[in-house]
C-alpha cells in the first residue's frame, strides 16, 4: 500500500521532490488534485507546492495563451494537475502548461493526454531545475513535443529558453528578438515580450493580449479598435 504524502509533511526548507517507489498502477491510485505528482521509471515524484512567484507567472501565461487560443479556435490549453503520458510504458509528466492543437486533440481523453503535446511549458522552481532542464528536456524531445519553453524566474537566475523540435528529432534553441519578443512556432502569430515575465509586476493579461491581437493579421479593424480602447483604459 502506498501512503499519500501530504504537502505539510514535506519540509518547507527542502524543496527537493520526494521520490517513492511504486508501479504505474499504484501511481494512478496515488495521484490527487492536491499535489503535482509525476511518474518515471517505477518512481512517483512528489513536488512541494509552488511558491507565489511561480504561480503568478503560470497564471499569467495560462490566461494569455488561453484567451488567444480560444479566440482563434486553435486548440486547447491545460494546466496541472493533469497527466501527460508521453508514450506507452513511458513517463507521466504534468507540465505547468500544455497547448494541444486542434489537429492533435484526438489524443486527449478525460483522464490524460496520450503522447506529445504541441507545446510544453515548465516554470523552474528551486526543486525542479534538474528535472526540467535535463530529464524532462530529454523526455519531451524523445516524445516529439514540438516546442518547449523553460521559464526560470528565480532571483539572479532569471532566464527564458525556447526550443523547437527539428526534423532531426532534436530540440534546437530559438532566438529572442532584439526587442525581447519571442514568437511561437506552434501557435500561429502568437508572441509575447519576455521582459513581461521578469518585471516587478506582471502586466494585466488583458493588456498583454490586446498588444498581441493588435498585430494579428486576421483581426478585423473593428476588433482592433476595441483592443485599442481596452489598452488605453488599462494604461490609465
């Protein structure tokens, strides 16, 4: 029998993920909506609850990308807890955010996503750096995730890295433009300014969305006028 690990039982000073030996079948019974728990090679990885900075950025990106994707009917955005079974018999991960394109939704079930989402985003925390930058990087690459974002908001380590899967099956680093803009390759015409993530305050998601939509080639003049009005109101 596998014992559930309550968040308060994990030391607040030690944010290292806890690893518990168990089968995949035991993992399916173990996971709850209260924690992020992943399964890799016979071990459940139990994470400490994320800190406020992590959640602020996760919430901002979720709102921004979800609004954009829903407006243009491009697919779905999902946040954890939600299992991503990267391949049969392989690891079960719970990225901080995934985008699944409309053409890829056949792999989405009520319980989990089977295979590689089009985009996976991980926000690095004190206890997840190695997992995010090494193990998940390799797994997402092997599974065929088309685009991988690594956002590290930790003080003195602030960095954003973006990778796109090449035809050779390997991730390749993608550039951030001179003005700080990153343009996604899997969400058509979606961009954002990386500096938004690392300022003292995040911009309102609606304002950021308005800036993005004002540059979209398929937005009507009437809708652009509405976004201009919204942007002016938010800046007051």
